[in-house]
């Protein structure tokens, strides 16, 4: 289960695209290491064919690692974040 305490959950790219940590270059990132997140909270954006898809947290917890680099391409299934529940 994703809601077990102390479990690490990988948030993966649902498809290939370019990852963005914030809605615009002037805005702060949606999530940083140490950010407490709720289930379905937006963590970042994935641009695929000029369409932006919101990357949402699958569980509540704390972001312990941001694996993906801002404005870099990701492949389908690449890990973006690690959240500890």
C-alpha cells in the first residue's frame, strides 16, 4: 500500500516528455526536498507534443528526493520524485 508509514514511493513519468518543476521560470518549484505533499498535489509538469500534463503525488508524504532535472527530457517510466509516506 502507498500509505504505509516510512515507505518510499517513486513518482514516475507516465510518458516521454520534458519535465518542468514550476509553472514558469519566474515561479518557485511546485515541490522541493522536504516539501510535505498531499495525495493528488501537483509536483511538476510534463510537456508532450506542446501539451502540459500535471504530475501529481500518488500519496501523502514528504519529498525526499527530486530525481529529474528541470527542463530535461524524460522517458516513459523514468523516476521524477521519491516521496516517503
